[in-house]
């Protein structure tokens, strides 16, 4: 293994890290961006949705397009455009321009995620692939953990524009590494004439519509919205056409028949659950800390950091462990630890903060690397070089889809369970109950003494305070239910681990 090859691996992985980081980095800064662009909360949600829709559509295409234009050209052009559109996002003058630039950023950045995975499979011998996959795991597990934190810190200290300027320097390093280390290859432009354009069109429409449904469904009350109903029908029709075309054609643009392979199919089940856990926990925990504990972005970042930073020390150990321990066992232990961390978070109270959450975050930091690296190795064992692009696109798309499904499910679950717990709590509180009357009297006297108001006004303030307390407790209980959901989802996916065929701990079997 030459240093040049490792520079190429490092460069492509840096690109994947940037692309995954940008999925979450705007979340902590949306209010500032919305205010600067004059957008409402609902309109501003499209800033994240546009990026995710474009990214999820382009990921399955990367294997085919990189074959046509060659890996080197494809990565260089998309990395350069990703930097350009990142700067354009910082210069956006209104909401429509921001949405267009974010979509373009997602469409170019989305290629960088599977290309890093593909380059590892194609350039590293099987004995070195676990090391490359461990490096790639940092992009998949560490980047989502620090994205909101880094975005919040940059916004608070320099301004929201800098969350996009952040891509410039790493992007230039990526361009330099790929230009130097990745060998030029011949293009296959003639393949464009024989392209599976029907499948590509059906996939883009169906998958894009499905992603919008997942991202916007909860905000628009799902099927009470005509837009969500229409997009659901469109997604169902076009995805059905896409699956039929890809499974029946001799030369599909993405090889869905890989899902017939036992280990690859089972690994993707776990991968979807990993996406639910990764992106779901990053969505729900900051929401709890902001809403219940009133933490700012930096304080939230300090909590999330305990799940992110330790992974930098755990991940390098995983390839060593894979030489001595069955990867299937490592995945099972990793899933169990991740699930355990969620169950540890399912007993939140209105007093739970950094001191109480630190330990569950550390358990999560131990579990995630034990899933990602061995799982990637198991999934890619036996994959032929010609199918590496399709395998990479499918594997990474499944994790992102799992994340979108998890966030959509959690947003709906949080809303419904808060209403359920609120109704139960209200039923148990009656103004005729002696304890409730005593508490109302105490609060009324307190408001009269502090605010200098009359008894009637103070009584109304006391009722409002109790109502706020009930809603707060209902939300805390709903957050607990959400962590139960994530933990159970992870444990159910662990059933698939029991049916893995034994795979060599040397990564994918891409021959050289």
C-alpha cells in the first residue's frame, strides 16, 4: 500500500465527511437563517428538505455516473461544485435562492458519500479495507453528532454564513488529494446512449417525492394535507415502476438484485435501523434540551460531544478487534449498546441535564463504531468490482432513508404522545381536588406578592402556571417514549444479525 493511495482514500473520505456534516449543520441555525431571509418557520424547513431530497436522489446514481465520467473526474467536478454552491448558500438573498442553492449543494455533495465508500472497495486490498471502512465510519457516525454543535457555535460567534464558508478549506484539500492521488481513467460516454433513462426518471420522481413526504409530513399533519396525499400517490407509482424496471432489465443503472444476497440484504435492515438511531437521536435529544432545559446551541453541543468525540478514539481500534472477534458478534454488541444508551435516556425528568446524560452518550459512542465498520465489511463481502458502485449507492441510501423515516416517525410520535400524556395528566388534576386547590392557592398568593396584582389576575396566572407544568411533564414523558421507540427499533434489527452468514474480517471481497 502506497502513501499515494491512502491520500486518495483520505481525500474522498473528507468529501463524505463534509457532505454528511451539511445534512445537520443548519439545524441549530435555522431561526437565524429564517430571520435573515424573511421566511416563516414552515417555509424555512425547506432549507433542510431541499438538501436531503437532492442528496437521496443522487446517491443511487453515483455508481453509474462515476463509471461514465471516471471516478477522478466525477469526484473533482462535484467537489468543486459543492464548494461553489456552499458559498452561494452563504450569499443567498432570499428563501427561493437559498432553497435552489441548498438543492444544488445536496446534489453535488451527495455524490461524495458513496464515492468514498466505492473508492475504498476499489482501491484497497481486502486486508486493508477494514481500516478504510473505519475511516469512512467517522463520516457516518461522528459527523451527524457534531453537525448541529458546530453550526450553532459558528452562528453564535461569527454568523450563520460561516456554516457554509466552513466547506471551502476542506473542499480545497479534497480537490488537491483527489487530483494527486486518484489515477485518471478512461471515460465511457457511449454508455449515456444505452442509459437506463426510464429507471433513472422513475427513481428521481419516486424517491424525491417519498423524501418530501417523510420530511414535511409531520409538519403538514400527514394525510390531512393535499400535498402529502398527492406526493404519496406519486411516490408509490413511480417507485413501483422503478423497482420493476431495475429488476427486469439486463443493464439497470443500479443493481437492485444485490438485495437478493443474504448478507447484503440483512446488513441493510440493520443499516436502516442505524439511520433511525443516528439521525433520530440527534433530532430528539437537542429538541429535549432546548425545549425542557432551555439549553443554547453551545450547551446542547457539550452534551452531544460526549457521543461524538470518544468515537475518534474507538473507531481506530475496531479493525484490530475485527481480526480477533467475529464481525457478527461485534455488530450485535454494537446494536445492543446503542439501544441501551437509548433506554438509559428513556427515564428523563425535567431536571435531566448534562451530568445525567453524559453516561448514556458515552455508551452510544462505544456502540456506534462497533456497528458501522463490521456491518460495512459484512455487507460488501463477495461484492464484485463491477458492482461496487451499486452496492455503495444502495448501502448509503438505505442509511439516509432510515434517518428520514426515523425523524418523521419521531416527530409524529412526539406530537401524539404529548397529547396523550397531557390528556391523562389533565384528567388526574381537578380544581375540586384538595391538593390541587392548595397548590393553586399557594401560586395565587405568590403571584399577588411578587407582581402586585389583584386576586383574580393572580388566580389566572396560577392556572396558567399549572397548565404549563402539565404540558412540560407531558412533553418529558413523550420524549421518553421517543427514546423507547429508537431503542426497540435497534433491538428488532439485531434479529437480522442472527441470520448473517459468516464473513471474513477482511472487508469486501473486491478482488485485485
